[in-house]
C-alpha cells in the first residue's frame, strides 16, 4: 500500500480516533480516551514515527527499506509504552473498573501490519529483525500479563474470570482442529491419488468435494442435525456423545470442509511428477506399489503437505463455529460475547485464534521449505 | 538374441508397427533409424512390454517375452531414455543402485557395483556420489542414466534417443564413450535414433523404418552404398558416405610409406583425415608408423564395399 497514505492515516487516526475507553463496569459505556490521554508523552513518539515513515517515502536509497522498518517498529513500541503508562494515571473508578481498547489502538496495529508486509529488505541476513522484534514484544507482553501489569485491561479481566474455561475451550479447539484435519487427510489423500491414477474418476471425486465446500456452515449443521441425532440414538455413539448438537456436527462439518484442499493438493502433487521419471521407473521393473512408495510419494509429498497446512489453517478458523452448536472451542467466547454485547469476550475468543493461525502457518511453512529442500537439493 | 517375427501394433485405427521381422545378434548394436512417427520408439518399447504387441512374436534369449513375468523381464533389461528420467529425490549413488536394490543384492555388492559404473562412464565417484540430479549438466545426467541401466549387468540394453537432448559437442563425446564402453562389455543393444550420423557412427547394423515398416536392414556400409530404394537413398544422401569414414581409424588405411610432412594423431578417424586433407591441400599425412594418402583412402573404402 502506498506508504504516504499509510503514514497519513497513521497520523490522522492518532490525532482523531479514540484509543481506549475507561468503564466503571462491564456493561456501562465509559469515557473515551484519545491518544494524548492514553499514550501520554509517548504520543509524540508515535506521531514522530509516522512522520519519519512519510519522510523516508520520498527518498530513494539502499537503506530506505531498513530504516522504514526500524521506524515502523516504533509504532507498536509507543503503543506498548502507552499500555504500560496509562493505568498509572488513576482514571479508574466504579465497581469493577476497566480499560477497554478501542478503534484507534487497533487501527494503529492494522496500519503497522500493512506497513511491514510491504517492506522488502535488501539483504537476506536482515530478515531476522522483524521476527526477533515480534518475539521480544510477545515475551514482554507475556511478562506484563504474568506479573499483573495488565490487570486493569478489560480483555485481561475477561480472561481472569474465565480462566479455567479458557484452557478447556483452547484444548477442545485444538483437538477439534487437529482431529478433523487428520481425519480429512486419511480420506482425502487416497481420494486424490485415485483421481490421479484414473482420470475418469477425477471429475467424480473432485466435483462433489467442491460442492461441499460451497455449502454454508450453518446449512451444513442443519443438514447434519437429523442424521447425527439418529446416530446418537445407537448405543456406541451415544456413549461417546454423538448427537445433533455438540462436538459431533462440528467435527463432521470441519472434516468435510478440509477434504477439498487436501484432495486437490494431493492430485496436483502427483500430476506435477515428470512423466519421464515414471516411465523410467516402470521400464526399470518397479512394481506399481514400488513406484508409489519409492518414487511418486516422496516426490508428491511436499505438495500434499502444503494441502494439509492449508486445511489446518482453514480448520482452526472454522472451528469457531463449534461454539454455535455447543461444541466448545474458542468460538464459545465469540458467540457468548456477541450475545452479551461484550467486545472483550469476543476478542478473548478471536485473538488466540489469530495468533495460533499465524504461528501454525508460519511454523508449517518453515517445515515445508526444509522438507522440499531436502528432497530436491 | 532379440527376434521379432511378424510383429504388429495397432492403436484402434492407427497401425504404428506393421508386420515387422528382424533379429539382433548377441553383442551387436542394432540401430533403429527413421523419421518421426515411423514407429521406432514403439518397436523398442515392445521389447520390454512397455507397449503390448497386437500380433506376432517377440523372443529374447530364445524365449517368448510373454513367458517372462513383466517386472522380471524389465529388471533383466537396461532401459535408457532421452530425458534420462533420473529420480530427482535420490542422489546419483542411489539412482544407480535402483535395480540392484530391487533385485535384493547385498549392500556391499551394490555399492561396489555403483562405483564401478560411475568409473565406467568416466565420472569420479568421490565427486558425484552424493550429488542430486538437479546439480548435473545434461551430459553428466545422461552418463548416469547409462550407468544406472548397466548397474545390474543386463545382457540387453534398450536406448531411446539417449543423446538427443545433449548439445552437439557433448553428444559426440558421449557417442565415443559409448563405443568404448560397448567394446568392453559387448551388450546387445537396440538403439533408437533419428540422427543419421549417429546411426552410421555407432551401428553394427542399421534397421531403417518408415511408417511402421522396415525398409532395409544392413551394415552402415551396405545401406549407404547399396540403398534398396529411393527412400533409403535420400535418407542417407551423399553425406552418408562421409560419415562412414568416421567409423574407421586412420590406422586402418596406413601405408608403409615414410612421410615427413604434416602429421595426424593415430586416434583420429578417416573422416578427420579427409577433412584436414581438404582444408590444407595435402594429399598425404604421416601417422600410425607410416602415412596415409588420399588415393589410399579411396581405394580402401571402395574395397570395403565390394
């Protein structure tokens, strides 16, 4: 995005948007705090950072990108300093006073994200700067949270109240996401391979999976309601808790949605194999299963792995919907928060999902690259 | 060693191979030559049943190929293709070891054999063993393709335009290396190509095909000098005769006449010699303990052809 526009937005939102709200209790609306109130003296650091970004955008030069990154980092730093500084101001009063972050704060974060995603560092060995900074930032926040510095923030208050539920829901969310992705992989990988081996079946396999993908989740839950509750009447299934609501429809729906990315990537991975390699393998006297095990599978695996990564990331987000049907998971907070009109409860569900998604996606990408390099180089 | 009797291959309406019969003797290189689409690759692939024939008989080693188990058949025949088909996820060492591995040789024997094969194709195993195919040049990759095909010591080798994807300089090098290897190993080779010079240089006999049929099978000398029809004649044109000269070393035409003028290396072919004579105007060159002359070469070639 055009950096001048970003910088200008940064300055304008810092000047005119409210950063936080001090509320006397959970439900009542509170007093808005603008950047000058919330950040105190650090607002000048924030403004200076955006002005610097704006100035740098006019220059051309080798170091421009690096300096822009370093200047950009000052934005979350000023926000962090404000987070630290503001509670000391003593604005809090009421039965259960709290500080709720609002649009100005989140806009600054968004603009920071847009800024750094558009920066291309000239030298490979400087690329550690951003991840290192984010890691330090996360560690710092974590320390602050542990030592109670964040206790006045509404998000923290929600967490503290719901702490045991949080970890239960987090666990359910993880089990649901990983479980459904694994189940989908067990079905979709063979299906993708089958579509590769018999092109006549390709349409008959991929088209239904594509259709499933287009079914809206609520409709899918509706469709699953009757079959699953019928199934839940049978002894074994009743014992493990299968019913029209709860974890079962969520698990089934998530598995169904994960089938397409995995099958499609499996098919693509096998189709990308060079025909000459398969021809040579056949001509040398490998049996069909030897060709699959020794040649096709190792070569197609990186692409299959990508499909699994995509499916997992998709499922982590999709598992929010389990909260709608009583299946647990972080979505429970989201829907509860929506029902109680509590923004912070919603965020208690959403923020962990975003963080986990970014970590899983980034981590798996690194593993993928390592594996791909070990195969071909 | 390899015998085709009345073999046909039809693809629905289209006849790729039409009632062909020939045999390849043990230890000979039989070139299958022809224009694109003449059925030469199909003919080759009928031998290891990569393509199943529609009619006729094919025998190898005196046995009908249908009496072999398909996989067992292929493991006993070396197979080299134009794009090498090296396995990109395996090192050079592992690539070469594939068939011995399938045959369940023991590890020591496999490793020794693979190193021997690398040496055979002129590559230093210390340098190449752990390389991956992505790190190889075209010529190196093709050498390793040949090494891989020879690893289990098959008596029959099927080669489908193996040097076609390599640049002309390296192609000549590879062809010469292959001749050297064949002199050592005496495999029975079916070699498909569309390159006339390659056919004349390498072949003990050439089988010329057109539109699924065999037009003529003969030694390079006979097929060039005594073409059966216009098609054969135009295929080899006039240059065929020149390329025949590349099959002979200068020492084959040496006369016991001392000459102290221009020399030529004893490793050169008669074609090289003629080229030098033409460009320098010399009619005699010193070599091989004597000398060769323009007249002498002409006489020798005509004498060959009687």
